[in-house]
C-alpha cells in the first residue's frame, strides 16, 4: 500500500465516525479539473478526489477544497498574493487545491511527481515571504489534517 492509500483509509475511517459522509468526484469531474489545470493532476491528489473531492467535511471543516469550488480558488489565491505588503506571483505550475476562510491557501506544483510537495500562504504571516513549503508530500498534508498536532510550522 502506498502512503496516499494508507492515509485515505484513515481518512475514510474518520469520516465514518462522523456525521459527514465522504463524496468523491466522478471521472468526468476529475477530467474537468485536469483541463482547468492544463496538465494531468498528481496521482495522490486524484485518489483523494475519487474518495472525497466533493465532500470531506469530516476532516476539512472550514476549508474550501471541494469540486466545483476548487475551480475558483486560484483566482482568490492570486489576489491574496498580490495584496500582500510584499506582493508575489503564483507560478503557473501551481494548482491551488485548498482555501481556508479566505486568508490561507495550499497548492502543489503540477510537475513535481505523483505525491508532490504542498506549499502554503497565510495572509499576515507569509506576507513578506510568499509561498512557503508546508509539507514534503500531499500525503503528509492529508495526514496532518487527520492528526493536526503532528504537523510542524
């Protein structure tokens, strides 16, 4: 079992214990996201989308990371970076997959493997640094959602 497969098993177990069922994306919806991205999505993220791309509130409450809303996140992320005291630009190869309360977002590069590193930007914290590496892999990002105390800043 790969790292992402292991994490998704735990993700599903946590959802089963909650009142929020997981709902995955269809293959057509995933294709639409890939078309939007202009590139194939990393396999770890595709597996997440199949399991919980339409609803993963059991684990991601307060965070926008669902289809079709994902299609709007890049635009908001670009605005956040541009409005920072030290503006920066979101590279074209970055796919924004998560936005928290309109002030923080996470993204990954589309060209760095099947379980890519995750970068983050938090308004007023990262205003002068721009994007910062959050975790080395998308799998570790999901693991951090399951066990928030394990994630270090």
